[in-house]
C-alpha cells in the first residue's frame, strides 16, 4: 500500500497528498480521511488513475477492517479538488456533499448540499462542522474536526504556492478577507490546506494572509493616488515586486482588489478596468 505522502495528522485524521493538475509550484492536493468506523473523505481531488488506486486501496483496507465510507466532502468546485469524487461514489456508495453554490458548478450531481453550521457526526467522538468561507470560490467550505479543532481549509490558505482570487471565476476579495478572519476567530489548532504541508501555527498563517492582502491593497491605492490611470499602469506599480511572468495572474488579483475598493466606496465608478488601457 502507498505510504509516501501519507501522514497521520492526529488520531483519526489521515492526510494523503495525491498528484493533481494544480497551479505550480503545488503538484498535489491533500485528501483528508476522517473517522474510525464511519469515514468521511474531504477533498477527493485527484484525476490521476494511479493515485486514485492508492487512495482506494487505503480506504478499502479500512472497509475490510470494518469501517464504512459515509461521505465525500468537497470544499469547492475547482477541478483540482473534485477529480476523484464520482469514482469514489461508485466504488464505495458514499454520497457527495458540498455547498449549494458548488453543486451548481460541478460537472456531476451532488447528493446533498451543506450550509454553514451543518454537522456530520462520524461517531467515536469525531464530528465535522461545515463553515462557509466564500471568497476564493462562491461555495467554498472549510471543515472543522470538532474534537481536535483541526480544520481542512481547502483553498483558503496554502502550504505551498498562493491563493488566487479571480473575479472571472466569481472570486471576491472582500469576502475572502472576511473568511480568513472568521476562521481565525474560531481558534483552529492546525490547518490542513489543499496544497502543501499541515500548518501548525494557524493564527500566524491567517494573520499573514490578511496582512499581505491589505498591504497589496494599500499599494494599489498608492499607485492610483500617484496618477496611475490605466489598469496596466496600476498593475506595474502595485506588483513591481512580482516577477513579470506572474503578472497575468496578478492582473486577476488586481481586478479583485479594485472591485473590493469600489464596493467599499473608495474608488469612483470610472476606476481603471482590465479592458481599459
């Protein structure tokens, strides 16, 4: 059975890092198996057949030992987070659960939708709470394992790489910042991101993410105040510390910042837009 990329995060929580087609430098997505006799699989992500076999072998070994897979939980709709869901449903007969906004965006049917505050009781002292955390994606959910206060945070933060807030994919910078602050207020003991290692200093990580986005916002405001009057001019000034080959992605984040500033009443309606200049 595959052991590389598998980690016991805590009693009853197994992280399995599996190859997925995701944004570099990340190359894997973390699937989290929670429970002892009743198992929930969070982030059934990989489309790679070999990686799928590895996870199915792990789950099958537990089923052979008397466990049951009772739920497949999606954090959001992006392709590097859903690639194994249908195959696992067929293999183990477990339902796919996600937020209603995610259900509208995935290429297969969800069996049940989850809302903020819904709880999945797995028995043996394990329970998962769904926490609505939009911003990166409209239906983004974080899952808190209640006893350990360990959170699978999907694409709220990353252990490697960064998180893209893309308005073209319904990303919302204001909601994203609110979601970061909300999770911090819930006092997690550790964060399992979709990409990269487990993050054992959650407050520092969440604070850093908020501070980074607000610092970038300040640079956008500064660029506008200095006279940048086209989108490209703002991009060049606000992201001059970013390698130019990343500017196409930075442009999406810049548009998210500009939309937030406009909604906050800090920019006029004629502010620079991506199709201007």
